[in-house]
C-alpha cells in the first residue's frame, strides 16, 4: 500500500536509478520525503 501511495503522490511510475542498489536508494529517499 505504501508503494501505491508513493507512485501516486510522487509520480514514481518507474525507478530512475539502475540496479537493486539504486532502486533501494530511490525508494528510501521517497519514503524519507513522505515523513
């Protein structure tokens, strides 16, 4: 459910950073920005 909200609020249709590490970093930054 959190990911669905992030997709809608931050318009995260696709991840911009490559690789698992980049995806993890991008998701972490998005969740920090939410709080």
